[in-house]
C-alpha cells in the first residue's frame, strides 16, 4: 500500500485490546522510523523511551488523561527532549558524524561554533521549546510506520509531564517528556472511533497555493 493509503487507514485508537501485544520486531521498526527522522542540524536532541512493563505503565497512568488507553495498550513510547543544549552534547554528535564519515574531528567546527553561539546563549526554556519541536517530526514518522504495519496508535499530549518525568527519572538523564504514543491493537468492541468516517478539511480549505 502507498503512504497515503496507510495514512487513510490510521486513526487515533480510543480503546486497546490488552490481550494483544505488538511484536518486538514491529516495535523496533516503529522506533527505527523515529530514529531516522530529520532533526535541526542533525543533532537528534531527544530520546524515545519504550515502556511495555505493566507495573511501570500503572505508575504512568496516574498522569494520563486517558488512563484506560495507557493501561491497555501494548507499549507506550515517550518522546523525551534534552533539557537544554550543551557544548558537550553538540560536540558529541558531530564527533560521531565525523568518525562515521571518516573525516577528522573538528571538520565542522565553524558550523558547531555558530550553533553554540546561538543555543548556549538562550535560556533553558528557549532551548527546550526548540528541541521539543524536533520530537514531533519523529512522532509523525513513528505514526506512519505503525500505520504501514497496520498497528494501532494514538499520539498523546494529554498527560501530566511531571508524573511521567518523575516515574521514569528523566531528570537524571537530562530529559523532559514532550509527547507520548500508545501502540497496540484496537478493541473492536469498545473502540468507538474505529467505525466512524475519517474527517479532514477539504484540500480547497487546507492548501493555499501561491
């Protein structure tokens, strides 16, 4: 199927079947799609945390606005952004880049110096706002990959970030949660959105051509 056909198939699952689990192979594919997402300056300033442990999910439920989905889905993916840019984080990424490409370290110093001048002079809040936007590109790629695999998913912003950050001890990793993605299989008996027509703005209202 084409990407457009897969995207027409997907919707935000509203009820998951807790007896059906997504295979590790398919979870790996979904995470790989997120890993391959483009990011600003190639810095990839976030992590994807995969939670399938039910005890951990039960703790995360305390901060969820749709607790049944979080509890019953197969896996919860947490897109967690760096708390801020640092000189070391920027250098580490570009050292990896030069090493992998067989180039001398420092090859991109003129560029990374500009990045440091911009980001290191911003507040942590400004840094995090920029970094958080990068995670949504990865979230979109993960949603598309799940659709290709015919695996249900739900993108989630309705949760208490402080609860998720505390349960997963994200501060110790220099991370802050931004968004979640529930992954699993729809409970066909109670997933009320499953049979409803998908509605989007018509192209005439959505696209502005100049």
